C-alpha cells in the first residue's frame, strides 16, 4: 500500500531537518496549483532552494526546475506581502500532531505559517497575536473555525508519545476498551503503522487485550522507536519488489542512477514510502538511502510536484485527471465506463455479502437465538456498562452498541468456531427478522443495480459511437477538439519557439508592446524590432521556453511533437543563430509582410537599452520606446514564414517560426510567403483539414499569403494520402 501522507514521525524528522535553515530569508512565494504552496528560501552562504508545501500530504525541500504562473493567485500574493524578506526563526511540530508551524521574523513583527497535513490539509498565515491573516481554505470544524480575522485554533491536542512514561502507559492500558494496537495507534497517537511496529518490537500480539500486555516491554519498545527517530538523520525510500524486479535488482538499479528524469520515473513506478526510520514492517522492501528525508521525498515525489503548473493548466483546459474534465469525448466516456463498472462490481459484492450474512444467520438459528437471549438477559440484569466489560472475554462478541440495542458478533465458521463473518444483531428483533434485514438490504441493492446496469449500457453505446467518430476523424488527419476555457498566457501575444526551446513573444498592438517590454523583458533576454515604423516590440526569452514532454498525452497523435512550458531551459545562451531566427520572425510580424517586399532589416539590443523615459521636449507614445546605445543589425532577411502543428501543455496549436526551424521540428508544416490569398481563407482551410479552430489559427498567420510548401496543414498528411 502506497503511503498517502506524512505521519507525525515523518513531520518530526522534517522539522529537525528544516531547523538547520533557521536564519534563512523568504525570497518569494508561489502557488503553482491549488494543492501546493512553494516558498523560495535564501539561506546564508548557501544556494537558494524551494520549500514545498503540498496540502494534506507532504513538506520537503527541493532544487528542481519549477515553472510558476505569471500571475500569482491571491493566497500567494498574501504570502508575498507579509513574508517577503522575512527571516525564518524556527520550525516546530505542534505536540506530535500532523501540524508544522513555521515562525518568521519581519519588520512588522512575528508571523506564523501553520501547515496542516491531515484530511484535505490547509495552510494558515497568522500574525504575532495568532489572528488569521488568511487561510488557504476557509473551513469549520467542531470547536474551531479557520477564517480571516479569528484566532487560529489548532486541532485538539492528542497525546505526545514522548511524554508517555511507564505509569501513564499503564493507566492508559487499564482504562482502554480496545485491543493493544488500537490503543497505541489511537489513544497513544502513534498511528497504525508505528503502533504495529511497537507491538512487533515488544514481541506482542497486536490484537491482544491491553490488560494482558507487558507495559514495561511496550514502553521499552516505544522509547527505542522514538530514540531512533531523534538520533537518525537520513531518508530511506522503500520500493516494493515484483516478479520482474526483486529486491536486489531494485536496489542495484536505484544505486546506479544519478538525479535524472529516468530516476524520477523509476521511483515513481516502484517506490511506496519515504521514511526517516526502518520498521519491522519494512522487511522485504528494497531500500535507497538519502542523507535527509527531504531528499528522499524529493526523489520520489519531486518530479510530480514540479509539474503542478502544467496540471493546473491542463485542468483549466478540461484535460485533467478523472473528475476534473476531459480532453476528448472518448476519454471522458472511458473514465465514466471505469467508474460505472467499479460501482457495479461494488454493488455485486455488497449484494453477495448481504445474502451470505442472511443465510449464515438462518443456518445457525439455534446459536444466534441463544446469543440474543443471553445478551438480552445480561443487559436487563446488569446494564450495558457492565455487560460491555463482561463481553471482552467472550470470543463471539466483537462490540456493543447500546444506543441501537445491538451488538456485532462473529458467526460460526464451517467448524462451528468463532471464525466466520461478522454481523450486527438487534436485540429487538428475532433470528428471522435479523436475517430478513440482510435479505431486504440485498434486495434494495439489486434495485439500485438495475439502474446502474442501464447507465453502463448507455455509456458503452455512446463510447462506441465516439470511438468510431474519433477513428474516422484521425483517419482524415484531423485533431481531437480540446475544450478549454482559458488560453495559455503567451497566446495573447504573437509567439514562436526558437531553436533551443526559447520563447519569442511580440506585441499585437500598442498595449501588447507595453506588456511585452514591461513584463517579459529582463536579465539576459534580447529586445528585437524591425526597422519599420509600427513594428512590434519583441522579446527573446533567455530562460523561459519549451522542452519536449516526456509524458506525451494520449490524445496527441504521433506526428505532432509535444512540449511543455518551463521557466528554466537549462541552456540559457542566446547566440547569433538564435537571434537570426528571432529577427526573421520580428520582420514577418511587421508591415514588411503586407508591403510585399522580399527582404528586410531588424535590430536587437539588451533590455537595459530599452526605456520609456524620453529626453526633454520628446514624447513617447503608448507602445513606443526609446532605444539607446549600439544596436546589432540583421540585414537582408527573407520575408518568409513556416507554420507547423505542435502541442503545448497538451493543447494542439499552430505555431509560426523560421521555415528551417519549423521544418526540422514538425512533421505537419507549411511554408508561406506574402501573397494574395486572404488569411481568413487560409485559416478556414487549416480548420477543415486539421480541426484547429480558426480563432487559434488567425493570429499565427501574418497576412495575405501564398503557400510555398505544404505537408499536412492545408491538405491531408502524407500518410492519409497513401491510405487513400
């Protein structure tokens, strides 16, 4: 079973590791996904790193490339406002609960960030008085409310195992009505995994009575477990062996891999848990050891979490995980079929179980009748409270429910011993009535099943039709339509991909020019502008761009290359060849295209040379800029453009670029030059042949054009022609 969330033991280890960074400063806060907050931490004399907070799941540090949204969500803005340049002064666990508190010192006083790692999770920012400035999610529970303006109340404090001495443990056992493992897991706040570990270390049966347990042995085992947690500073990634790969093979393969995409995929496939300490239950699992628990968690979940922005964008485009939309009708119906089939299977099992319990009660009529009579008489004589303690010694009875006047019993097995199924028996019903209650439940479930079967049949019919439609569509070279409510941010501008994956953006109008320069031009980027009045301001991004998607979405055809957007390309060098490509696009986006000329000139400068500040007596209009200093010129550029079909973050798009670049990148592409065919006519042809909507196609076309070459954009792809 794969571990879903960090335990109190894990969080204690994480807190110990993070306290090593006390004194570090918060540089910025991000929210790439609704489930995740990232604080960029800048420690003294060390490289900056990301503190990743995944609600309800995990907390760890990472140095991965992590694309972030251009416009931060409101909660991220709140964190930036209050925590920018804040100094981290401590990380503490509240008792032994699954809550970590991050303490920060700011110029406005102390602030605290509480991260709750249970249920759905939450992240709460408070001021020095403990008043909530903003929770990630407003919520109300019994006894506490999480909303702006109220004092933060942590969940009710559970017992801290560190405070359990032998005497306290003995009192706990004496008053417990649960078995040993349930008492340790619940009342001692160890959780199921570590409660079983203590039982194993003490060499005691997990389901034995607490009254029979050796308190001293349990206490010794507990202290040993807590001691190892305090002493060890490591992270262990546990992997489950399979028929294909045994323990030694997994460990050998994991040890031979450095940090890479292959290692990420390997751990994603085989890892089941990251732990700071080894437990008896981990015996038989393969191990990969790291210097810290943070490193182990990052190796396992880091790649998934780093793709949070892409998942968010996918969800916005209705191509997300099950329950959040769909990419195609076939995928949506496939998910519905799986859900309905699973539900039907559950119904069948429930019906079978209910009927089996009814028959088992009837087949053991005398036994059940005697049990009902004995319990009823005992309750009448001694009362529920006393009977509750008396039945602990009776192997046939599991528990009592005084409020319902019922009890849970173990029915006889084939050998007549208490090893059969469990059933709830009501003292106010006869044997026949208790059995009929289960038969009636099975009958009602059958009625529900009829509707579910009809719904599944309807889904299968719609799925069959959708599959035929999709197959016919693919045979013609058309792409699956993607329903999306929001465009990718760069689609609001002219855009292209330059060799090396660099993003090139250009303004569509005066407002767009201002946005490109103010928001998307900085650092090692380069500014480009055609030597023509009214030409767009263009920015060639040094770090931001596209990389090949290692997990190509299933709905993207083989002949369409798939990319995802990143904020760090890795190779951020902008050389002459890349500038030449960008200059060609800057020229084609200008009025040079409509002018009918075959060649043109473009210049390039650094961001610092571009300014909105005019000299005395000068005026700089909207969308215009003053360029000072030496310019790099690109002359006699061809006025010619390539357009090709690519997928960005799972969305098929038409992209413009230098003809040579597009031809090398895309299998389905065309080459255009200034001509007489209106771009509306061209866009309509693209739509009819590819299925790409004209609203997405029109912005890519520079103007009236002639088609020089065409490979599957304006006409069916070669493969379709061959089949025909």
